[in-house]
C-alpha cells in the first residue's frame, strides 16, 4: 500500500478531458475550467480542439474554479454558457470583472469561505500561477493572469488546483505556505506555440509536473490539461514515464473518466433544475493596483483588456447564487 491517500479519505475526482474535472468536496460539487465544445478551431486556427469532453451528466454544480477566462482551451463557448447556470465562479480578479454576474475574483492569497450543506465551511484560497516561462510581468503581458486554488476545511483533505502554471518557484511558495496537499490537480500537457517564448512550454511538461508533485509532497496527483487540444505536446505516456523516472508512479492517478477513490458522484436526475441565482449580496472592492494588458492571442471573449485586471477581489459576507460565502 502506498502512502497516497492513507491518512485521509481521498476525494472523488472525475476527469472529463482537457482542463475540465469534476469533484465533490465537503458536500459541494466543483468543476474546473469548463470546456464542452465539439472539436473545432478558435482564433483563426491558432487553437484547435481535437476531441470533445467525455459525455457525462454533470448534475448540480455549486462552484466553478476557473483558472482564467481569456483562452478557449480553458473556457470555451459551451463553458461560458454553463457559467450562467452555476451559483458561483471563482477566477482571476480581472476575470471576475469581465464575467460579472456570479463570478468573483480572488487575488493571490485571498480566501473565501463557502458554507457546507451540513455545517462548517470550506476555505478556497487563490494562489499564484504563471502561464509560461519568465517573470510574472513578462508572461502576463502576453498571456494574461492565471489563478490557482487551494481548498481546505476541518476534517477535509487539502486540494490544490494548479491552473495553467509553468513555474516551479510558484509551486515552492505554495508548498511553503499551504503544506502538502492530499490531492493535487495539476495542469500539464506541455502546450507550445512557436511564436511564444521560443516554443517553450507555457504550462508544465511531464517532467516538471513530476517535479512539482515532489516539491508539493502531494499524496496523489490527478493530471488534467494533457489531451483534447492540438497544441498539447505531451500526453498520458509522457506523464507515466516522467513520474516513473522520478520515483512517483504510485502517486499518479490517471484513471481519467473514472471516479477516483471516494463516494460516487450523483448523476443528474430528470427534472433537476438549474440553481436559481441570487446576486444581490455580491460586494466588490475597487482595484488597488494596475497590471499589464494581455495580448489577444488565444482570447475567446473579444473584449478589451481592463487595466485593473489583477486587483478586483470580492469582499463582504453574504450569499452568492445560493452558495453561502464569507470573505
């Protein structure tokens, strides 16, 4: 028996394809970066989706953890439509401004508490991510800001969702501040574009994903963001080889499309209605610092970049779309 998941029950995770995963945590159901479009091209062919997400009845979704809203391989057209049916979307501060409605931005190390259905709270903390090689300022000037998430709660395992991150230095900071996660949902796939950063990977390649798992001390790693898009240059085989080479094969959970250890996720029942959203209590503070503007490469919204994209963070206590929140 390996050390993976032995000290606490592991959460159920259902990997749906691309960056999209569904998991249940503390009685709430979370979805990462929703991408449900059929295969096709985006931005004049710069991005090509090669496979649809796994067919599944999502059932109730309480919270979307959206690493960023500006690239269609993280939020496609169907994913945008889905956000309108979800009570709460947590994303970058700029994304919270652009998406509006039930979206809330989290700055680095900002936390929000979500009420659990049976009492207690879940803490979701926004953590840094850098979407490419180089300094944060250099990368964000080209590809925009990304946010990762750490989820924790009393008697709950800790979960880390990396988002589109390529920086091991960021991972070290998260490990130092948050401790080892029980489950790390790591975005991988080594996506590359010849015109960006001399063709270097703009999200972890397999070897760096394994190194990130080692730095984190993660007890289980569920990789996402390694299939379904033409610009992903490494897949399942490379992940298996890299984790084996690092002596971490027992921590890698590649059961994509299956529910990982834990209770079964409830299927959608006929007649289930989308949750009614109540946005009256959402409070937003004004931006406090400026950020560099992202260029239009891969952006799916077509909107002008807002100058305060990294600084809008939700404040106040209330209920957002039926999910109780406390900042």
